C-alpha cells in the first residue's frame, strides 16, 4: 500500500461511551466509499484518528472521501518511526516535494507538533525547534523561511504511541456525523430544488435516508421520474446504499381531484403522501420523515398548512430547510451537485394540480370535511405493495 491518509474527525470525538460506534461506522463508510473505486483499502483507528492505506491515487482518494460525512480533514501523510532522525528525514522529503512544486521564494513555513505520546524523548517545543532548524540547514539558502503567523506551508508532526506521522496537506471534509449513526428516515423526494437539499442535510447529521417519490403518470412524465432517479443517484454519493421508492400515486390523486374541495387539493394530496411515505418508512425501521418545506414558501407551507399536514403524521416530520430562503437553498443545491438536475424541465404533480386559489389558512375541520368522501385505503395499500424500488 503506497499511500497513507490520516483522517481527522470532529464531533464524534465527544460522544462518550458510544464513541466507538461512531468511529466504527465512519470506518465502514470510508471502506464502502473507496470500494466504489475498485480498491480494498486498509482502514484502522488509533485513539482520535483513523488511518487509510491504499494504492489508489491521492487525488482520487481526496475526492471520494470529500463526500463522506463525519470527516473533518483528510491529510495525505508519511509514516516515520518514533525516532527524531527518522522524523527529520521524512519531514525533509515532504518539504523538498513542496519546494519543487512551488515557485515561491522563500517558502514560509511553520511546524506544528501534536504529541499524544507523552513518553517521546522531545517535547512539543523541542521537536518544533529541532525540526525547523534541520529543514533550514538541509535546503538551499533562501529557499525556506519561518513564519508562525503568515505561512505558506504548515508541516504537522503527530507523535503517537506506536508511530509518528508527517503531513502538510489537510483537505477540509464535510463534517457532520457518519451516515447511519442517527437511525433511518424516509425522504419525500420530488424533482424540485428543495427536497434533495433537505435530504442531504438530514444525512449530514447521520440519518440514513430512503427517498420516496410520488409518480403520477400520465399527468407527470417519465422525464420527471428520470429526473428524480438522477437526483437520488446524486444523493447516493453521500450514503453507502440508497433505495429509491417510486410510488404510483395516480389513483389516489384522481380520487382526491374527484372528491375534495378544489382549494384544498394540495393539502389533501400532501396528507395522503405523508400517510404513504410513513408506512413505507416504518416498514423499513425508519423513525422520521424528511421534507423540503420552508415557512411560507408556497400556500401549502404556511404555519396553518403545516399544521394540517402534521396532523396526519405519526412520525416526526423533519424540515431542515424550514428557515432557509430560496437563494440559500439554491446555493446549497449548487454546492452538493443537485441544482443542475433539479432545474431540468419536467412537470411535477404539485405543479400540475395547483388550485387557482389555494387555501393558505386551512382549518382542520375543513380538511376533515373535504376528506369525508375520500376512500383511498385500498388504493394506498395497493400503491405501497406495487412501489418500484430502485437501488442506487
Ligand atoms: P421541491 O422544490 O423540493 O420540489 P416544492 O417547492 O415543489 O418542493 P411542494 O410542492 O410544496 O414544494 O412540496 C413540499 C415538499 O413535499 C417537497 O419539498 C417534498 O419533500 C415533498 N413532495 C412534493 N412533491 C412530491 C412528490 N411528487 N414526491 C415526493 N415528495 C414530494
Ligand atoms: Mg419547495
């Protein structure tokens, strides 16, 4: 194995007795992620750090692990023995590489030592000084300069119990918690901009998501469905396994259109979607639903509307975007790679069946009255039984 990476992780470090579960899940997710590149890396942990050894190219590993939640920093590193001379040699090699790659003269550097091994012969300050002096002596005059504040290169030496590690690059990771450490939830995924971002944010906090899409052919096109599959595929970058559920909603939708008051159609539709998504989610051991709603973005997202949609839910509905402006959601969508897919033209049921004057302050009695003649239990059971499951 030619390449070694030191993985820094943050918040999982403070989880007390459960800490090992978070670490083990992160290791598993790292292995899964690199497996997609066709490699079987060696991944192991020592207190507070995870290490990855692999033959894969550095750039490929950085890119892939950049999509793994729970990672705070990814550092391509060199091993050294617990011996000052060996540490100096490895540090010099790394600095020589940096000098070759840069035209800047002098290249300003500083040394940071993390010493968890308290029995190492030199303390932090001593090692900083010895290493710094050695690098200056062994590189051409004027090539290097020390600047503790305004440096181009930070060389970190980690002195651990069995081994020392040297690195200079620390690529920022996504942060968050490893997917799978915060249970499962169903994501109500439409082809829009919002719901993929909502799903991503839930995943960021360690929630494993099952996307559920309501398809209404022929009112909504195959293109709309393809778009949702593409979006789910994009979300699958961030989760080891993703099973998109496509539910045929046409029969239920038709019944709603026939039996419910026109102004309430969207709300009744949302309630039925929640009912179905909830059953699918519970069957899979999920404990919440995730949706892309944001206060007052549309008529069905006023506080009164959210109240009547909540009333049908037994599971909590998580709404990570509740206080996001559209602009903020769009920026996030760009960042996570879903924006371009979401803005491809295709009709969604929520845009096909929009009432002319949708109710913005519904009362529960109105909804109950409107749903009185709606008999959809069998249609719902059928829709769930026939849901298409697409593994991504
Ligand atoms: P988005 O931009 O995500 O499509 P939206 O702006 O279309 O949302 P609504 O139509 O009110 O807003 O939908 C609110 C939420 O309901 C969506 O964010 C999504 O979570 C869910 N939803 C809407 N339509 C569907 C659908 N066809 N299948 C699954 N979930 C849906
Ligand atoms: Mg929306």
